[in-house]
């Protein structure tokens, strides 16, 4: 008896629903991988930016004037002249003009800017802070904000000849030659009051004074 050859069974296509499910899984995996890569790139950029900002601040510090807060006299803002970095400094400027030697030796280099800066009248703190920044322009210096005061975090803004409003970033040195006014207020109020590209000069100073300190430079 001659054996019968089994007929070949044709390959079956996956069911449409199964194929769609597999494609959906593949698309989800690809999207997840892309998101992870984007997150990693963003973290690397943030790390690089932080390193660059820190390096900028490090280069900016050294011999010059440091803004200090002393709890004495209900909170006193001081300008501390030093040839080396001062721990706890809020801001710093490095003059290009020659600084008389007595600035570094008289009263251990410390000069009072304003008292009662830690009390309920926050405007004194903002005013003293602004006076320090304004002084930097008089010394033809770059100024850099180093750290926030825990109880008095600030935001600082400049106005230039074009009436453009420029917010200061921390750990970034600024040349002050082109700026003609500044405003200092709380870090929470700043974006609300100064979140514009331009503002008329008198209004800029008035808003700064209303919310904290508005100072012509």
C-alpha cells in the first residue's frame, strides 16, 4: 500500500487584533526609551549649567566687596571688603578701580549699609541689598549674587536705556555699565511685578519701590 503524503499547512497570519497589540507595545517601548533619553539629556544639561554657573561665581569672587547679613541690631546688612572669599556672603563685586587699602583694614573691612534689615520692615533689607548692587556700578565692577538669605529671598531686576527689564540670575556675573535702574523685592513677588520685557523707567522705579526697593543707578 502506498503511503499518503501529508498536505503542507500554509503559515497563518497573526490575528489582526494581536498584530495591533504588538505594534502598540513596540510604540510604547520606543516612546519610553525616547523619554528616558530626553530626561538623561536634560539632567546632563542641568548638571553642566550648574557647573558653569558655579565656575562663573568662583571666578568672580576673590578680592573685593561681599554683602553680608549680621543678626546684630535687628539684622544688619554689611559691605565686607576682603582679599579672600567670605563664608555666608550673599553677593560679591570685584572692582576694576583701585581700592584704597583702608577699605580692607578699617573695622576689619566691614562697613554698615543698613540696620533693622531683619525686622518686620522688609523694605530695609531690599533697600540695603539694592545699595550694595548700585555701589558695584560706582566701582566699575561685575556683581554676582551668590546665595539667598533664608528668611529674605530676593529677586533683582535691571532697567537699561532701551527700557528692557533684565532679571538677575544667581551665580552669574553681571557688568552694570548699561543699566540705569534696579529693583529688589521678594523672589515670589518679582515675576508678578516685573514679568515683562520692557517697562517705562519711572514706572519701573515706582513698582520696585512699592514692592521693595526701586533705585536709580
